[in-house]
C-alpha cells in the first residue's frame, strides 16, 4: 500500500499546494492573477482528460506499467518547473503533473482488485478507505505546505518537492508492486468492453483502437477550446465558441457510433439522473474552487497576509472538508447532506460579501470553515449518487466523468478569478466573485431539492 498511497497524494496535493504560492509566482514573474490562473486551469484540464484516459490504459496495458509511467512523468514535471522558471514552462510542468498524477488512483484500484482476486477474498474496506484518506489529508495540508515552501525556500520548491516524492514511490513500486498479469486484467477489460457495447464476447478490435484515440482527441480539443475562452473572460474571445460547438458536436456524433466510446454519450442521454449529478457536482466545485484559490489570493493581496499565514487561514477549510467527508460517508440518505451543502455554500458566499481587508481574523477563519463543510458533504453525497445511478458495467467510466465535471468547475473558477481580480485581488473583486458563488449556491439548492432521483430510497436502490 505504501507506493499506492504515495502516488495517490500527488494529484490532490499539487491541486491545492499552489493556491498560496500564486501571488509569489505572479510577483516574481511580473504577471497578474489572470496569467497565474493558467497554472490552476491547465492542471485540471490535463487531469480532466487524463483521469478517464489513464483509467482506460490501466485496463488495457496493466496497472503497474501505467503507475510507473505516471510517476516518471511526475518526476519530469518537477524538474521542468524547478529548472525552467518562466510562465510558459511552468504551464508545461503543470500539464505533465496533471497527466502523470492521473495514473495513480485508477492503477491503485486495479491493483487492489487484482490482489483481491489472487487472495480469493474481498478487499477490506479500511484498505480502500486509506486511498480516500490519502487524498483528503494531502488536499488539507496542500495550501499550508505550499505556503511554507514558498515562504522559506521559494515558490520553485512546490515544483521540486514532486521529484523526491515521486522517486520514492517509483522505487517502492518497482520493489513491492506485483507484475501485471497480461492474461487477465488487460484482456478481460477489453473483452468486457466489447461485450457491453455490442452484445458479443468477441475480441473485435485491437487494444489501441479500444482507447478510442479520435474520441480522446475530440474530447481534448473541445476542453482546450472552452478553456481558452474561459481564461479570457475579461476580454471574451467570442470567436472560440463556434469551434467549440463544432468540436463538441463532432465528439457527440463520433461517440454515439462507437462500440467502445471514450465518453458513453448514449448512456448519458438515457440516464438523466446521472447527468444531473454531474451538473450538480461541477457547480459545487466551481464554488469551492472559486473560494479555495480566490480567497487565498485575496488574503495575501488585499489583507496583507504572508503566503504561509494565508495557508494557515485556509487550513480549516480543508480539515472541515476531510471531517465532513468521513461523516457524510456514514449517512444513509443523499438528498439531506447535499441540500445542507448547498445551503452552506450560499451562506458562506453571503459572509464573503460582508468581508473586507479590515475584517478581523475571527471572521476570516469561520468563512473558510463554511466552505469546507459543504465540500466534504457534497463529495460523499455526489459519490453515493453516482454509485447508485451508474449503469451495470460502467462504474469506472461513471466515476471518471464525475472527476471530469469537478475539473471543469475548477477551470471555470480560474477564469472567473482572472475576470474579477485582474492584476491584483481586491475587496471589490472578492465581492463580485462572492455574488456569483451566492447565485450558484441558490441554484444548487433548487437543483438538489427538485431532483426526484435523490429521494433516499430511489437513490440507494436504483441500479
């Protein structure tokens, strides 16, 4: 479990660690918040594409191979970010980080399943819980770690720290992870894909074709085009919308005619409950990431806190998210925790509307907590909804798309931060951002209460 846990912390810790270093990076490279927001968005874009792609590669080529390849990418990303300190190369580093760290979770789940098969017994739930705890705890310490590293060793250290972490995981993985059994995992996954899509058990296409490379390219091109538009909301590039629509239409047409699609469009059109869950999850994390990055940057630029102190202020948000995630996993219903989460997001946004650069610390800390509580509740609630609403044989793909909806929320949040902050975070920019998140919070309340699929019995029994 040690190399799997080390690999699993790399994506969440890199997602949050940079939050308290954006101001330092911007000052050192002489760029504003609109430019540093790219460092946030590009990692989530790479992860949005990388999670489902890496999951498919794990099934086809073996989890150990993909896990090791991902760690090599993480090491390369750390070296690029450390040795080539310019905005363009830092973006390259973050893209490599997004792709490399996306291999860890699907590979870990596949390796645990293979070990369960070898031992002839189910994987103990505490073992699976360790993977979740690794992600939650690393996300919690990310802002503090980023603030500590950037304030003591400089912001390059938040890239450099990936090299020893990934190297340690790589050495331990080579020593301790079992070799891939090509007779089982890859071939069985391939046959299952063919069986679930055309009704036969025949091995009709090659493994490379099963990756659906054209679908992956269209999916990536659509996301990149949308990201380019969202990253310039202060000066909208309207000409990007027609290409995005064309690419999206081509993606839908292609995936509807594929036997083994990268994105199962036909399933999503039939399963409206699952599509609604993706929308709700994406909106929730749009609000959360607006606060996670926008609030931290405002604490430094407008309130005058150091990056380390800002990280300490943000720590209660992540701790509250971890605690509520564990509590949310024990609840029986789905609608109640999701409704409470939406109400808390709206309430937290209202509190931010009343804060300013003179607001005392006694108010700043509870504001962070108000956004951490719903993060934990929404994470477990939407996960339970996806588990209940996913079709037979499609749990992995459904979970991957849930992660993609989360990353899309993060990308949109980066664009909104750039729009409202410009070159520097201010009280007025924070208030405009909070007004948008308040509207989204109210929308989440209505979407959750009106969703008939979230009735407790329906949500738990539907298959």
